C-alpha cells in the first residue's frame, strides 16, 4: 500500500517507456486501450505490472485518434461513440480477466475527457458505455462537469479528479497545451498545487485567482517529461 494520503493516478501504457518507474509511487493507473496509444502487448504488460505493484487498474478510452494522440475533438453519432467506448473497456477488461486482475475504473482520455465536461452527447455516451459494460466501475472525472452529474444521476460511482501537473483557467478548464507552462514540470510547483487541492480545496488559476476545486484523486500525466521525478517527490512529501 502506498503511503500517500490522497490517491495519485497516472495514465499508462501509452508507449512512453516509464511505466515501471512510475508504478511504485501511485495508487491507480489508467491504461490506454489502443485507440489513442497502446497495443495488446502493452495492455497485458501494464496490467501485469499494476497487479504486481498492487495498483488499481482503469481503462483509458479515447476517440479513435492515434494520429493526434486522442487530443482532437471529434463529433460522432451517439450510438457509434457508445460502441467505441465499450469496445475499449471490453478489450482491457478481457486482459484483466486473463491476468486475474480487477478492472476498477474508467477514465476518458484527452479530447473525450475534455468534451465530456460540457457536451451532452459525449457525456451521456460515456456513462451509457460504462453502465452497459459494468455499472460497478467507477468513473474518474472533474467534479464540475456534465459527465459527473449524469453519472451521479444514474447511480454510477464517480471519483472526482484534478490534475496535479496541469495549469487551470478560472473556470477549471485546462490551459491549452499550446501555451507556455500549461504543463507543470517543476516538482515543487506540482507539490504546491497538490497541497492546495488536498488541504485547502482550491487551486491557483493561470490568472492568479484562487478557485475552489474538489478532488479525490490527482493525476500526473505519464507523458510529462518529469513524471518520474514528480511522483517520487510527491511520494516523499506525502509519506
């Protein structure tokens, strides 16, 4: 059991090559299901690693967008989107069963995650997909989001997530990755943000304004260039 006082999660199986270095310092991992990154072999390898390290396993479905790493907004018909999300959860779920590991949560990736905050078609498709596969699975999502509200209304378990290594706007959307410092890479800066989220229930926006935020898990992106350094730093600070 990790010593951290709040759940730390990482997106994994995305081909970055640092999963084994990150896994000892986190509680939960969200594994790419092949639609934005990953493959059958990386899913199996990451599941095995998570099981070995006693880290909770989640599916990390995305739009079918390997070219842009799942970070391009897409408009898809509702039933097609439900099918795509279910397919991804089912793929990872089958490998979990094969490894005698438990699938615990679902965390949408990239544009799918961001659009679910405000887009009813996307948000409702995510909730429907999870419920059709296994309604006991927990959704990782922002507290202030349409997808969280729809999940609560349908009695789907929700864990509220915040980003430890991303800069926020005042409305709690994320600062565009195109802007400087949108991704926090200084472990001290990440720690300061996590500490505020955990202890004060707030985050400092890019404008400098202090904004209320609710989070039960915080994410460090596996593709952050300083991800390993950051999770080690957080682990030691929160031990």
